C-alpha cells in the first residue's frame, strides 16, 4: 500500500475547555489532556447504555436524507466509507444502495451490534473496528463517498480532528463526496447567556436556569465572552448526562479547516434538507449541529 503525502490543514491556536494555549501549559500536560479527552469519550461510547441507545436509532437526519437523494443516482457505482456507524443507523439506509459499503467504528461493542444486525443482509457489508485518526488499512483514493455523521468528529482533540480530516482526504478519491456533522459554537452563546433563559413561565425559567447553572458549573473556564471570541472550544454539554467532552466550532472556522483539500462546501442545518446559501448566511446560523458537504480536491 502506498501512502501519498499531502499538505494538511494549518494548526491554529488551540482553545480547549481548560484553555491550554492561554494557560501556557507544558507540552506534556497538554498532550495528557488531549489523550484524556479522547480516552474518556471512547469509554463512554463503549458503555452498555450508549450501545443500547444507538442500536435503537433508525432514522436519517434531514440533511443526511437530502444528500442521499442528491447522490442517489450515483450510489450504485460508489464505494462508501461510513465512519462512526454506532448501532448501524446510517448503515441500514446506505448499505442497500451503494456499490460497496465499508462501515467502521472505534467502539468494538458498536461493531458487534452491527454485525449481528446486518448478518442476514443480502448486500455484503465490510464492518470493522477502526479509528478515524488512523485509516492505514485503506489505500489512497479508495472511496467515492465518505460519511461521518452524528458529530463523531467532535469527540477527539483539535489535533486529532485535523488528523481525521487529513485521513479522509487521503483515502477519498479526487472529486469524491464527503458529508459530516459538527456542533456549532454559535449555538452556545445563547446557552451561556442567562438572560436568554428568562421567561414569563416560572417553571420553564426554573428548568432553563437550572440547566444553565449546571452547564456553567461543569465548564468553569468557559465564559460567554470566550464563546463569542473563540473559533472553537471543547466543553461539556448536556448530551448523555454531561459525560462527554465535545468540540464546538464556528462554521467559518470549519470551512477554513477544510480549505486545504476540499471545495464546493455546502452547509446544512441538521433539522433541514435545504442548504444555507450563501456561506455568509451559514456563518451566522444558530443551530446546534451543522452538516458540511464538500468534494475532495
């Protein structure tokens, strides 16, 4: 197998929940914090409760359905790589349609569920335990379509995120399609501003302020001012009972991360089938998740 060296994205200043760059932590401590984030998140995704949860999900998100329809005529000729398949939510939709399907997840337990779930499928599925940060099992230019859904790219460190984008670029064919979702940092501005949680309904105000307070308590280094200034941050949110450390990024910053090897970038709110246009409009989008669809150069 030959691995070509391609120029990857530049590594801008890092903003973590602990604000590593600003605190001037040693390289060793910064590396330990990055490893801790990835290891803790991986343990959560391998837990019995999350494996059970993701194995029960079946529906595509509206943005995913829109891209499926967009590519439908081409899918029978496509080799697809589905990253972070969890319990097989996306597998059940794309496996019958693509020419060749490969699904991977770094959680052994998730792949075990998928192998049982699709054992009787008439369309063969190549399912493997694999980490998106290291796709060395695949040759360069292997896939026509790469999907990384449910914000899977948000549960590794900033440096590892850039590694994943480089690996996706390497194993994808020039002109190949890529779709992934990510948390939108702009959505956090409202959550961290207590004034946005005041209403005439006292019960709603109480519940919203309780969530605001808990989020602030679990993210002591994060302020509204930092959210409004940072290009990306790692913080704990309410998903899965605050057990995950999640990377949030501004749409404009995500586009910058893609510019090294992707073009024709489109952005979709996760709740809609229609892309945001122009990109300047997407840069102001307040939705919690955004989907990014692009082509490999």
